[in-house]
C-alpha cells in the first residue's frame, strides 16, 4: 500500500488533531487510499519541535519549515499554524510540488487566498482547506438528503457558531484577537465554518449585509506563546493590556444565488455555548437541524409524513449513514472531534491517490475569503455587499 | 368585589382564548382585581353570535359592534377581530369611554396605530394590546433576571418565530395572507411577538435591516369565513387561487439603543416548527434561552458559576417564579396558552381598577408598528432604516 | 342544551382545576354534551366555602357535604378532598342517585374501593376517577398508535413519576404523608398515575415486585390546614415534628398479562424533577416516549422507517391528533394542566348524557388499588405478589 | 520515555478501538506514562491477522496467541476476543508475567472470573477490565461531584442501557446470542456496563431481584465469522435459524450496601435507542443525569440553588472537568468512543509504570460477574438474591 510522507508545520492543538487523524485513518478506512506517514513536524523552537515529534509520533522534527517544504522525501505539507503564515508556506509547498492541506481560514483575506489558489493550480498539486466540520457524518447526511431532494427546494438557512471561551474579559490577547495574525475575529475563526456549511448545503452566496461588534476592546497581553483558547485567565490588575482589533461577534444576512435567504451569526461571547455550531434549513418538503454540540444527531422533518406522526426525527448517524461503513458499528458509540479529522484526512489522501479534487479546497477557501471580506466591508459600510463574481476564477 | 362588563368583538379562536381567561382569571388570581363579566359577544351573523354566546358563556350577543361599544353597561371592549378592524373599533370604544384591549398587531401600520393611541389617550381610558407571550411565566422570569442584573449588560438578542401551518401551498388564502386585512404577513402575525420580546427584555430598537420573501405567491381562495389557520387544505386543481401580497418570511438585523445587536426572524414555512417562538440573549454575566414550544422552561447560564458546574440550567417555572402564587402549586403541572391569557387579563383588569398603566399598551403597540413599518421599508429599499424617534410621543 | 348541576366537595387546588374545567369545557367542546353548571361548592368552614364559591364561580356554598349530596338539584358530585374521605362521600352520592367523579387515588385501599364500586354499580350512576394525565393529548396519541398496531406488540413499559416538592426535610407534614388520610405516599399520590398509564396503554398487570423507602422519617407538623405541596418550608428548630408513615419512594417490577414486562417508579425526593411523569414503551415495530414536563410532545420511533432516516420523531399534538378539533388551532400553542381537566370533564359529561361508560371509572380505580395494595404487600414481604384476579369483578 | 510492547489478541471492532487508543494516548496525555508500542496482533487466520496488523499499525502478526503471550518481548496482553476466551488467555498471560487488560464482561460467570483474578494476583501483574464508559469525562465528573459531597447522600440509582441493533428478528445469530460463547445476553454485553456505573458511583450492590426475557427465540445462523452487530440482516425464508439461549432484556431491582435502592435495565430490543446508556441519581442535596448518546454532557441539579434559578444544569465537559487537560481545549469539540479508550489506556499504563492499581480491574470484573450471576439466579427463581460476600476476596 502506498505511503505518503507528511511534513506538518505546527505542533499545537490542531497538530494533535491532525496527528491523530494520520495514525487512525487507516484503522477506519481500510483498505486506506494511502498510509499517511508522520515524517517530520516543525515547530518554532527545537525544544517544542522535539517534544511535538515524540508526542505526536513523527519520525523527525525541525525548526525550519522551508527545509521541510523542500525535502524531497515529503509528499504532503500540512499547515497548522496561525492564519498569517498559511500563504507563505502553502505557496512555497506548491512550488516544491507538494500537496497541501491548510487549516482554516485559508488566508488573511481574499487577495492573499487568491495567490495561494493560483500557486497550487499552477503547480498542479492537490489542495485542501480544513473546514472539518462538514465531515461530521450528520452534516454529510444533511447533504445527502438535500441532494436526493428529500427536503425539496431550500428557502432558508440559519447558521450560528456560538462559543464562550473568550467571553471573560480576562482571557488573554492570543493571536486570535490580533488582526495582523488572524485576519479577523469570530468571523474568520468560527464564522467561516458556518459559511462553509452554507455553501456546501445550500449553494453560493451572492450578497451579505452584516453588523459586527468588538465587545471586549482590550485584553491582558499573553506572555506564553501557546494558544490556550482562553482557559488561562489573568485578572490581576497590573497585567498590561493590549488592543483587540478584530470582531468578537458578527451577524449577517445572506442571499443565495438560488433564491434562498438566511442569516449567519458567530460570537465568542455567548456564555454557556461551547461549540454551538448549528444550522437550520427549511425546504419546500422538509426541514433540517444540526447542532455540533450533539453531533451524532441530525434532526429532520419530512412534510409528507402522516399528519398524526409528523415532527422532527432525531437520526443518529451510524452504519446506515455517510462514512458509516468506516466508523463505528452501531450509532451513538460516539463521533468526536477526531472522527471529523480522520474523515478529512481520508478524503484528501483519496484525492491525491486518485488524482481527483477534494472539497473544500483552496478554491473554496478563496471563495469563503471573498465572502468574509464582503461581510467586513458590509459591516463597515452599513450596506449590502455583492460577492464580486468577476473575481472568482472557475477552478479547483 | 367589583365586576367589569366585557363586550367582546369577535367570536373565533382568539375569542375562545379570551373567554377562557375571563372565566378563569379570578380562580387563579384571588382576590381578583375585578370580576370580568362576559356581558356581550359580537360576531358577523346572528347565528355565529348566538352560538358564540352559548359556547363562550356570554349573557348577550349582537351583530352590531357599534351598539355594544356604546352600550352604557359595558366597561371594557375586547377586540379579537382581523387586524384591519382594530382601529375603527378601538377609536369608537375610546370615544365611548370604554377601556380597550386589542389583539395584536395593533393596526395595519404605524399611522393607523397612532390614531388609536391618540384616541385612548384623549379619552383617558385604559388600553392594552394582547402580546400575550410575554405573560408566559418563563418570559417574565427572564425579565426578572435581567432587571436584577443577573446576566449583566445585554450584548445580543436572537429571536425567532417559526411555524409551518401555512407551509403547504394548498393551505387557503385566509385573511392572514391579504395585505388589506392583515397589514403584513409573518411579520405582523407572529414577528411582532418577537419585536415585543425584544423591546420588553432588551430595550428600544433603533435600526433595522431586513429581507422578506413571499414563498407561496398564490393560494386557494377560501370559501368559508372562518380562520382555520391552515388545517383545511384544498389541493384540487380547479379551485380558484388568489394572490398573496404579504411576506411569508422576514429576517431582520436589529440595533438597540443601548448598544446591543441582534436578529429577528419570522416564517410560516418552517416544516416541523409549530409555535417555535424563541429568544436567546447573551449578556456580560450570563445567557438566556426560551422556546415557547417548551414554555414551562427558561434556560439560563450564569458566568460566575464554578467552572466545573457551569452550563445552562433548565428552570421550570412554578410557585417560586413570577405569577407563581397565582398559578399551579408545583412546577410543570403545566402552563398552556390559556394561562398566558389569564395573566394578561389579570394585569389589564388590575390596571383598570388601580388606575395605572399596563404594558404592553397602545403606546407599545404603536412603537411596534413603527418598527414593523421600518422593517418593511428596509426590505424594500435594501438598507438600514432608523426608527423615527421624532414620531414617537412619550406616553401611555 | 342540557345543563348538569355540579356539587363540588372541596375547594382547594384540585377544586380550582375542576372549576376551570367546568367553565371552559363548552368553549372547547362545542356543542358540548352538556353544560356543567357550578351549583354548589363545599368546604370545611363557612369562610372557606364562601370564598371558594366567589373565586371558583359557584352559585352556592355549603359546609355540609351531606346536604349537597342529597340536594335534588344536584346532578353530579365531584370529590376533590383528601383520600380518606372519598369513599364516604362517593357512596352517599351514589345512594342519592348522583353521578360521581372522584379525585385519585380512589380510596385508601382496594377493600374500600370495592365498596365504592359496588355502590355506584348498585345505584346505576355514572362514575369516574380523575386520573387526568391520560387525557393529555400526547398520551391519547400513544394509545392511538398502539391500537392501530403501529408499534407492534408491546414488550416493555418503563414508567416514572418523579417530583421534588417534598425532597426538603423541612417541607411540612401535610396529609399526604399520613397513612390514615392518604393511604400511601408517593405510590398513591403519584405512582397510581403511572399504574393508570400502564393499564391504559399496555394492559392488565398480573404481578408486581416492589421496594419502598421512607427517606425522611419525620417532618415539621403543619399548622395551617391548606395543602401547600411543600412550597412553605419550616426550618426553625423548635417546630414540633411528626412521623411520616408512608413511602417517599417506590420502585416495582411489573409483569403484564399479555407477556410484557416493565418497571414503575415514583418518588418525591428527586431534586430537579418537577412533574416528571414519563413512560417509554418498546414494541416489536416501534417505541414511544412521553414526558409530561414537555407534555405537548410524543416521541415515536417506527422500526420500518428507512435506515438512513430512522429515529425518534417529536410529534407535537394539535389539530391532527386526539382531541385536536376541540383544543387549539395549531400545535404547541400550549397544553397545560387545565386542558387535561377540560377533556376529563368532557368525557365524563358525555358518558352521562349518552349513558355510556367512561374510563377510568371506579372499576379502574378499584383495580389500581388492588395493584397498589399488591405493591405495598410485595415491598413488605420482599417477594412477587400476584394481583388477585378472583377479587376483581367484571363490570364498570 | 518507557515503551511497553503490546500483544493484542483479536483484531475486530474492539481491536480497532484499542489500536486507536495505543496510537493516540501519548498525543493526549503528554508526557505519557509510557508509550504503548503496537508489537503483535493475533487473529484467527493468517489473512485476517496480516490484514489487522497493516490496518491497525502493529509491527507483527500471528495466529498463535499462546506464542504471543509467551513472547518475552511483550509487556502487555490485550484481550479483545469473545467472552468465552478471556479466561484462558488471561490466565496464560498472567502466568507468563504479562500485564493484562481484558474486554468486558471479564468472564462467562463469577466462577471463571475468580480463577482469572486469582491468576493475576498470584502473578503480581497489573490487570484491568475494559468497562470503558466510566472513562467518559462526564461520568468522571459525576464521580467527582459525589466524592465532594455535592449531591449529598445517594438515595436512588436508575440505570439503563438500551439498544436496537438486534431488535430485528432477522439480525443474525452472532456469538453474542449464544450462552456458551457470551455467558449471557443483554445482561453481560451491555447491562454489566450499568452495573459498573452503579458500583463506581454509588457503592457495592447487596441484593438483586430481576426479570429477564428472550424476545426473539431464534435467529438466522450467521455464515461469516465477523461480528457485524446486526447491521447485516438476512430475511430470506430458507436461511437456517438457530436458538437464542441468552436474555434479550433484563430488568433488576437493586439494593446497595449503603442503603440506596434502584433499578437497572438492559435491552437490545428498544427501537430508536442506539447506545442509550444512562443513569439518574438522586441524592439528598442534588441529582445527576447522564446519557451516553449525548456524552459530552452531564446534567446536575443542586438543591441549594436559589428557588428561582433551580434546575438541571447541562455541563459540557472540557478543560475544567476530569481528564480535561489532556483532551480538547474547549468543551464540546467532541468526546467520541475513541476518547474513552484513550483514557482507559492511559490509566492502565499509568498503573503499570507507577506500580499502582487501576480500577476497574479483575477484582471489579469478578464482583460484577457475581452480581450478574445473582441477577440470572434471581430471574430464574423469582426472588431476591443476596450477593454472596463470603465469596468476595478483598484484593486487587
């Protein structure tokens, strides 16, 4: 069986999730399209990199991502670093002929994303962007229902991504609150997952009309380098504070090219919501509801059920639903975060081996950046902004 | 104990709900502020009126609402007729010196509502508009938490009202789909309840930015006069169809005067949603969630709970929560639609007897119409519309 | 339309619920089988009785239940007093030729219940016992599914009734904790509702095997006479305490005559459970789940649904489900405690007028007492106890 | 860092879960107590074993479990085979001085389990039995609350494990329906997980009183060797059928040594329930509820919450709850089946390295078998059965 050597740039939380997927993918999808081999991991210091290799099961480690990108033994570059570094690494990897998977959002904005897309297209390498939540089996099941026409034409999409890990004003000013590193705030960090759902399930978005807010304008400056996602608070009064220059919350109206309308909301100030990534879709023949906090379940109502037995069904994903053969033998044994990454890895490696395209890829990542840029522009101008189709190249 | 004679104009579904409240209010609130006496009911034909009186327990019936409005024995006029008749009846009642409660929405638009407000103010009578859902004990509990500062400053409000009784294109063209009678569609019929929640719980709305859709442009013309709320379908092909000229769905962004933002959505095309009237509120110290489909419950998360025991609490309303003394002796015996109307009646009769103001009243009804008008204007123009404060008179 | 005069013995919490039903029943069921007229209410003191009449809308009041029972103007005697008084009143009413409805449990035990059953049978009057929860539309819908074979043969029944209003050891020693007045504790007060569900939905119980516990052996003696259901606590140390001689909790295994098995549990010591009256039924073709705390909903899973869309449906009761025509025009407007009593009243008055039998009646009440007695006997002996069929007379 | 070589006997569904845990444990728990090295996997044929090694990442494979058990390079023997083989393998492994982890239930009955316990005690090796569900962070959180006294003294435990994968009479007669291989049916397969919860959270069980049923007495004989857990149906009429000689359902009353009472139910005939492993615990100061189908959540109600804000809290496990440091950085990213196995592996390897005992171990496994045997005896005799303490050796 073919083996593909992975060079992973970054060894933090997302690196753990990806390493798990590399180890576990063949255990779930067998025969695997290819065996992901954890060849080299890169981190910012020798100590961190060495530790990451031991912890995550990589054969080698390095502090020089350029060397790894250009290492002829490496087949795949996996980018799990902060947003502002995606472009440089991805473009270098593409030029070196490596297949590339990047964490999301793809870039700091559409302009940058476009250069990345052009680079991978020019190099003819495979590319993917890690909007992993659409790999949740229940989301894939929603897609199946829609494609089979089981809920009819879609009228409405309501998507939310609500968290509270930074709702405390004493949670630190990590890179996720700095525009120059993150590009945007809740919008890019979590809102783009909802945009990915919207495009995946409903279709292209044509127009947006948004409002954004930064609820906590300054936060304690983080001393350590690691992204703790707010679990470490610092409420002492003499800790220096820095400015937050990204959005804490965004709400946008959306219009789809196919006539559907909807709304998308993302906030990190929703006490009690942890990873409340939801969508509700109303079609002419039924409705769908999904909430990642109960991710084994898809709720569906079919309009043509008998009137005395009509209502939302809670369907647990399992062997009878998408990816079910590969996962666990009965429903509700438990889909976790790892499973979404295992499926993502499978689909990407399959595309590499079979020389096809996987979605979402850099083209999707670019289009999502166009939408994100339009959302920010709309919020600033206070008006509807059209997604500039002239900027969109067809291609993957 | 004082007795107040009620003349109720209209004997349909809402008439039943109000009659139940008149009969039951003293059983719940005792001693009652006053005993509502079901004096006369009015309907469009003698047969209907007579039947309504027998069914709903009124002593008399009439087909002449003007006569009833001017009957010196009548103390209170209760308007439970289609929207386009509210103004004429209410103004006549006010001129006759009667206290007036009107079903919602108050009028076909703000201009008309203003004439009603001016009439009741000029007459010095008590007035109320029947946005009954804020009487749900769980909603009143949310208000209590907010007033006591238990969830801090409000950042965000997300409200929905989703139904499916008219999602079928064969459900008839009742008056609710005709602009000249209803004023607007989902917006006025159900969306205004959400606007009432927003104003009640968060504060005045300053700006709106909306999109509306009419998903089913024509429906079978209804032959009978009764509003069946979609339970009678007519799918035969040769039934004549009429045009729907109101919205089936509305989504609007909202900005509040106090800085909060949010969204409001109302649709009657949401298969599987029955009376899905919800709000979620995020504050600096906690969050609230309510869904009328499970109306005995309020969900609340407090930010300062210990980190290993933080999460939404499901609080069942009962003796320890607002109106609890009057209702049932333990939580979850069951709050139904009737209870909201019983409380509404109590609060209105109390205001009459104690010569105070009840809320929501015609001033609230008028302000809600201003917002509804702005929502329609925004949807038409595709831009933010400011609620014209210059038009708002202070007063109740 | 026929009018039936009601004499109601008792003016407390249950009296309120019944009075509401008398007033509202014709508003919901129209044309009504008969108009219940609130003729006379009885309470223990003149002051209480007078107040009850004013509050509950009765024309007359009395402190002499025997006089009311024998009043020739009275058609129906409604017994809403503590358990130990049911028999004497019901038997006297039957002898006086009155139709009788009694609150549940019917009696202090099977022996007493049998005398009541014999009395009403001898008198030829109509009789009913107020196990109102089976009137919840969602429970009636479960019955409909079962009767139509939609969940196949029943294998299993799991019923619970969990409350917490007396979980606090400082909640007072009301009559509900005294064997001589209540007969038994959680078993009779709430557990018998579950037994009623079991018999209604599954069939006759043949054997039981139970364990009971009294978790709080003594409680503060209650000074006032009114049953506050635990809302008034008394934690002062010098309040005298009295002995609780009934069960706080009961769990029993059950075998049904048709081969099904199951368990029934009732406790008033379940913090956080308010009126958690549930059943789950597994059949060969599907499953049902109901929880009164969300009483508008019935959950049903059909085995023959497609494998990728199988799961529990949450069906909201409304116009398309039992009693739907009479209640509210769309689902989830809200079923409350009142509605169950309104339906109960309708069904009983219909039986009176049409000279048929209603269920549950005194025969059901008697059989439930046989089962309750067997449960207590089983708990005491620590062994399976067979429901003595020889004691059961066929008849209603 | 220390490396421990694992010999895994069995390469099916459970083997996959364990292999995932060996690969991922150090990624989560870092520094890891030891690195589990996937040395050799054993399966019944060379083809299956070779395939398992490639799929699951083992260096070697074998069809001779005895050779692997005696391989001096092997440190840990992991038994993931059908129940009837556990004893022989475990005893051989202990004699060879290997640490042993066995899938559950430990044995076909208490007698056999006792020989296993004696073997590992005699050998002085570490031992564990894979009741993995208590490793769910939400279950560990429940344990923490209880140990900290936050719900007071426990009065009641209600546990269920409901599935439907074999509710169809055409699902095949796998080894799980054969007494000689499985020991018992739903009881051993899933009910023992609930028994493990009961002992872990409440304490030792003293007495049981059970009823069992075999709802589907015969099933199609399975031709292939693989355990498909019912996903492959065979409804053709001419497929030969074999007898099911184990229970499909068991319900038992339980008494605990500390005075608590409760019930435990397990069934594989509950349509719509997938992995419905639940417990509800009522204490003097609060209540707990857990359902593995929503395994990121623990529900807890504290009696001393303010009366207007009392109710079940839905706590999502994450960094602030047990194992949180090791798992994912925010709550609700997603606990899946894999995570329970990762934690189980960590705890076992930690015990090996630190020379301590892990729980549940063979002593727990033995005591659970004593209880299971008593449940079957009780069901057969129709009477309470005491857990024979004289048979229980103290020790781990």
